[in-house]
C-alpha cells in the first residue's frame, strides 16, 4: 500500500458538486481549522494481494459481527444496549425471520502489515456512500483512465436490491431521511439509494421521516398521499425511532411494514452501529455497546480491537454519562459513547487519521 500525493483537478469543486457532493464544507482538520471535505491531493495505491486480503478480512469481520448479534439475541442481552423492554420481542422476531438488509460501512485500521482491525461497523446510518460509489470513481476516470479501482459499490447495491425483492411485501419502496439534518448529506445519500433501487426495478417514493403518517383507524403507516407504506428504507437511527412517539407502532407494524435500514437486518457494529436483521433486529446493535459484545466474541481474532464496558452495570439509563461509555484499548483513556455517531470519539493514543480522495 502506498500513499501518493497528486495534483487536484483544476475544477474539482464544480465537478464533485455536479455529482451531488454539496455537503461537508468546510470540514475541520485536527487543529479545528477549515479544510476541504473532499481531498484529492493524495490517494492510496494497493496491489492485488492487499485487495484480496482486505476482502477476506471484511467477510470474516462481518460474519463475526453477525455471530455477536446472534449471541445478544440468544442471551437476551438487550439491556446492555439501553433498549426498552417492549422492543425485545420484536428484535428477536426480526432476527429469526432473517429480515433483509442492504449495506453497512466498515471503518478499519489498516497498515498493510497485519490484518485490518475493525474500529466501527456503521450499519444503521452509514453515509460517505456517494463519495465512495460515485465521486471517487469518476475521479479515477478523470485522473487515471487506464487504471482500475477496487470499487463495485454501485453494481453491488443494485444487485442487492434485486436480491431482497422477494423478501419485501411490495415492489413499491419508500425512502426517508430526517428533514432536521441541514447539511443535505442524509438526503443525498438516501436519494442515491433510491436511484439504485429504481435501477433494480422498484417503484420508489421519497419523503422525510417527519412526513410519514400513522393511520390510527387502519393501524398502518401512510405517505403524503395517504397510500400505505409497505416497505421503507430509512436513513434514521433506530435509537431515535425508539424515542419517538410512533416508535412502538414501528416495531408492532413488522413485518407488514418492513423498515429497511442500510444494513438493515443483520449487521453488527464493532463500535457503533450494529444491526441485526432489518428492521428491528438492528436495534440491538445501533449503538457503540456492540463494540464490547463483538470483542467478547472475537478475542482471538487479529481483526479485533480490545473493548469493554465499565465495571458498573449498564442498564437502560443511556443518558447517564458514567454508564454511557465503553473503553477502547488497554492503557488508553479513550471513552466512546454507547449512542454515538461516527468515530469522532474513538481516538486511541498515537493514532493517525489519513485522507485519500473523499476522506
């Protein structure tokens, strides 16, 4: 693996903007100063052996995450995740049904000298999808048209939608995000997912999560046209759903209304978002508590990072700061929130955050 400096394209801002990358500016560097969110002044070059090794690492880690979620369900360890008791049965039923899932995002530490180590499996609200699937691909075509890229995200997303079609109650898919999110990142990501589903043959409808209605007479979710929602892809955290007034309706509506989160269904995080089967099961992983659970399952794996909960028992009091954390790495003071988004709080001493196109 090589990290190589290069010159950005002269009109890169307008190019990435035309491709949908209209959010994230300005980003912040380690000192808190402004920097471009999209950085194409460096890129990474891998040889085929490294690509194959990373693919194998990812497959292994995913399977171990799934096993960790299975153990959470079998051992009924829902309280470790701060999940309300009324959701537990729905989570177990979703897992046992093998409700469908679509995608998740690994955040890995990799130095090309040892297996990749899992820092986070974001399977609830994974963004950076447009950057990875579209923007960096066209960067390659502009800068190195004769080279290849380890990137088949778009094609695999379309294929995945085709693969779950028979598991959904309807060929019509609704797509939703929160209108409260002001940067546009969630909406653009959701719109891109909507495009991949349409390419796979689905009829699609988009609306914000705030516009989703509940028909109390018919006991079903409806869209702005009062049409029933049979299947919904949401880029909206399960922990927020559980806090919302309609959260119990979401859980009880399964599987008549299938709530598809990105890795909806069955992915587990290692540090933040984990998702058991589609809709509900993934409630037992959309938080950082999955990190210790995964570490317990994978103590001997070279891809695992030691993580554990504080000695004090963690119940459902997710807002109590003294219990709302887990510790990462021996001899480290790093503490990550159980209900957090992203890796901002996960910084082991001496770690370095490097950038490549889009990062």
